[in-house]
DNA sequence: CTCAAGTGTAAGTATCCACTTACGTCTTGC
DNA sequence: GCAAGACGTAAGTGGATACTTACACTTGAG
C-alpha cells in the first residue's frame, strides 16, 4: 500500500505474525504499561528486534490499531452477509454478541490507552476513523433492519418514529455508546454481565425499534 | 472523618484550596501528563511543597477524585431538590445539560486517566464508587419521573413498559453510557455537539419514557 | 531573645523507559 | 567458498520523572 505493489517481504510476514501478540500485550497492559521491554518479552524477542520491524513504539501501537480494525471489520462483514437475507436477525445477533466480543479482543483497553495517550494526532485520527467506520456500518444495518416492509421510516427529520426508535444514525451511536460503556463497566465491576447484555438487547432494541426476539412465546 | 473531629489544620485548608487546581491540571494533562513538576507549576508551588501536603502523586489524584465527586454530588443534589416538585422536568434538565457539564469540569478526562492507570485498586475503587452513586441517584430520579400518576410502572420484570422505556435501573445506566461516550466522541471529534445533545435528549428520553419536551408545539 | 516549626528555593537521586550501538553468528546468492 | 546482509544477544545512553535532601528565611510562643 506504500510503494507500487507492496513486496510482502519476510519482514512483512514477520510483522503480520507478531501484531496479534502486540495487540494482546497492549490490551493487557495499556499503552504506558506495555513497555518496549514487555512487548519484546511478549513476542519472545529482544527490544532490538522489534525496532528492526517498526521504527517506534507508536508505530507498533498504530499497527495494532490497524490489525484490530481489520479483525473487527471482517467479523462485521460476515454479519452484513447475513443481513442481506435477514437484516433484523443480523441486527439482533449484533446486539446480543457485541458485548462479549469486545471483552475478548480487549479492544476497549486499547482504545482507552489510545484516548489517554491521544495527544498524538496520528493515534487520534486512527481511532476516530475506526469509530466512524463502525458507525457507518451499524447505521447501514439498522437502516435495513428497521424497514422490514416499508420504504422509508426515517423521513428526513423523522425523529419520533412509529411507536419508538430513533434514526439509524442516532441509534448506531447509541449502540456504540453502550458497547463502549459496557467495557468501562466491566473494567470497574459496575454491573454483572447480565445487565450488560440487557443494556444492549433491551435498550438497544428499543432504540433501534427492532421487534423483540419473541422466541417460543412462553 | 479520620480521627475524632478532624482538626481542620492550616494544612487542610491549604489542601482544600489547591485541589481545584490539581483537578484542572489532571483534566488538562491526563494522569501521566500531569507530572509532579507540572502540578507544582499549576499550583504556583515547588514540587516539594506539594509533597508536604500529600504523600504521593497518587494521593493527589485520589484527592482530586474526591473533590470532583463532591462537586458532582452537590450539583445533582440541587436537581434532586427540584425533582421533589417536578420530577419529569428535573430529569429532562439532567438529560439536556449533562453533556455540557461534563465537558466543562473535564471529569471525563480524569476518568479516562483513572481507567488507564487503574491497575491501582484504590483508584479503581474510587471510580467505581463514583459511578455507582451516580447510577443510584439517576435511577431514583427516573423512578419518580417515570410514574407521574400510576404507582408502579416497573412490575418486577416489566421490561416492555407501556409504549417504551426500560426499567429505571437500566435506563440510568444507559444515560450514564451516553454521557460517558459523548465525552469520548468529543475527544475524538466523532460528531457535533448537536448529535451529542440529541443522543441524550431523544435516545435518553425514549429509554426513560419521558414525555418529549413539547414546548410551544410548533 | 530563642528555639522550634513552618515556608520558600534549589539541587539532587534513583529509577524507568524508549531507543541505540556493538558484536558475533547464521543464511544465502554467486 | 565467501561477501553481505539478516538474525540473535547483550550492554548501553539520554532524558524524563516521582520523590528527597539541604539549607536559608520567617514567624510566633514562651
């Protein structure tokens, strides 16, 4: 992506191989906590060798952000495929599973690290872009799933939709807010996982005006 | 609060006088960024003198958290007073103003700093308590405002309330989530202030089942 | 006055951490 | 076989930073 036809050198392969480990380390330790010594130890290398692959710790962090973005995007794209067939089901699945996934990847810790160390404009920009793209995607899914039959629920300023829900634009931000805060909550032990899931499923469902799961109607 | 009748020494007065400045510094610079040198400069003192008042930088940070908690509590308590007379109005006011306030105090930056440095159990605990008390308060206000006439809207598992809204418990967490994420969004320039306010007012209002503002019905 | 405790100023110290240099040993193309 | 570069290991270096020590000046009670 840099020069004409990235050559995919051995170094590139090496980087690709190591990035998941870096991501884990940044997630576990935070940005400041992940000292270059710690990063090297995690990779089972010497600091030196890391610096032969990336020019700086910041570069390692940005590579990690890129990697995570790729991972997330891949996962979401799969959901999108499902969404083509049954948008509402896909949206519900996202609501149900999102909390769990974030916890696994440790993405949120990396994001907090980035926010804190975000005096740096590069880091800031990378993170903002990440959020923006997520929002775009989620809003897209919501738009499809909120209009099962009709053509346009959100008619310009259609704030007060039929019976509930907000515009997909706003709803998507709300869902992202829930997902993000859930991770803070987990970090601080604010509430149990059940509450977290209810936040996504109930509150999220209400906002996005999805039909409730309705399984085997008691 | 420590020994029988805290003596309120000159040192105590001094601390109380300086804490707001510390808070500002932590908010502006983050925890790591607020070096002891920077803190001293902000207070127009030498590092030394700070260390005669607090035993460590961490103690300064915890004092800051305490102070902010006090400040927030005072503000919220005022709203509570209003809530006694017109709960719905108070709730709406909170929804409308919360985003702005957080931005002013810089509380969120301190919280991010704390989250990041939150390997420390003391910091973690202080922050968790802060959130828990906010939640308790907000849920209380919501409970009062959501039941203008009837006695019990949330009947145990009353998840799907009349026409919309979730339990006050969940709704309060949702509002806190919005407020928190709004600050992240501001930090990263994710969306304009108008969106932030709509998130609180529309999405929050929908979740908490508040009657929309309805002013001078166009 | 005087002694002790507080206050202001300045110079350290010890530690940590991102990043570097030096150097020996493999691999590899020719 | 051999030069050149990649790889592995170890030891720095410079700078930042939390925290300390030293010391002179004020103040106020006895």
